[in-house]
C-alpha cells in the first residue's frame, strides 16, 4: 500500500491536498483545492501501479493510463464527473475530476436500513434511469468504455437530485483484437462483479459486465441485502434470494429486471443498456425464456389505471351475468 499524501501537499503546483475521501488497494482519492481557480474543489484519484510489474510492463501501464485518461477527459455527460486533468509524478499517476458533493447511495440505503425501512422504488427507478443514461453514453463511445465498478458507494446524489457515477478506477477502453491493460489491475467489488470479470484476463468483459453490476446495485438498494457473490451462485444457483422475498413492495417488473441483469451467463442478460431501459418503459418485453403470461398480467395490474379498468371490467361482467340470470 503506497504512503498516502499529507494534508497541505501540493501536486503540480496547483492541487493542494485537503484530506482523503476514498481509499483502495492501489491508492487514494483526495479532496483538493485548485489553487489556479479560487474556490474550486476537485477530487484527485491516485494510481500507484503494481510494484511487481517489470519496468517494461510498468511503462506500458503508464502509457495506457495516459491514453485512457485522454479519452475520459473528452467525456461530457451530466451523470459523469468531468475529468479536467491528468499527470504522473514518479511511479504514481493522478486523475483530476470535479468534486461531487452529496451522499452516496450506499449511505442513503444504510440510513433507511437503520430505520427499518427500504428505499422507495419510485426513487430508485429515477436513479436507475440516470445511471442507465450514463452507461448508455459510455458504452456508445468509439471504442466503448466500461466502468467495471458500479456499486452504491460509487453513485453520488447531489443536493439538486442529480446522480453521478464516480470513480473511474477500473475503467476499461475496449480495443478489439488488443490486450488491454486497465488503469488499475483489479476485479471490481466482488458483490457486484460478474463471473467473466474475475481473473487476470479482462478480455472477456463487455458492456454486459456493467449491466450485471447495474442489476446487483439495484438489488442491494431495494432489499438492504448484499447480493450473493457470482462465484457462490455458480456453485449454488439458488443462493440468490428473489428481491420480493426480502422486500414485498418491489414490483414484479423491477424484480424481473434485476434478475435479468444478474444472469450468470452474459448471453442471458440484456445485451445493451437500451434493452433494459426499453423494458422499464414498456417498449420491449421480458425474454420469453424468463416470462409467462401470468407474470405479464401481474405487471399490467400493478399500474393503477390498468387495475381500475380490470376491476370495472370484472364488475360489469358480473353484473351482466346477474342480469341474465334474473331476467
């Protein structure tokens, strides 16, 4: 573990470290003052590459960092923090981003759990929609960009209600036919990580890996219960409890969306984020292999208008039968 920077240290004659706001195995994230732009706070992500790498591989890793940081700096989407600078000092690389104020979703979930409550599905749907917009933007880049570490603690809610997907620590730029070195050699957080992301070879990950993490994140937020590790589920498929068995207020549609995203095999998940968004808005149906007419009927009846129409229809049918018997 590298020695963290101290409060008051200045990087690149511009970024004055205030305190650590995040920490991982490969470095820290610091809150810093931008001395060039008075009053601006920024988040400085530190990357200290694996010390066991040979000098050649270390150089390649730093070159990869520069290439990917250049791409990240070009991104401009409301649900992503703006990357404004990147540089290297010795063996360490630094990525400078806008500081995002507010609580992360893990904190909000834990507050609800402490009160013996669940987060409201209506709120979680709004957040899920914003997260989907961020992923759609990343996945539609050329080449596509994977986040690979989606989880409640990497989703911050600003005071204005805007969701931000933070921490690009495990970002991967997909380059077909090339062996890609990620900015940080890692696997993501186990609870939210699909099977294909384990191991040193990251060549088998694609946009469906982020989709798994998307579903696992919704699972945790709505149930206050950590999702089962994908490796445990591979050995014992029934290890993952159905969300509604934990929180009965979750709609059937939301439950099936979560379980669809969390399928162990990538081919059985939504193939892109648009597919899951279309399912939520009713533009596409749940896959035939996972659904039944009875489940679709439940979805329809969960909508208040449809439920009211169904009740009226049944009432009119019963009244018609009574009238036929009497007259």
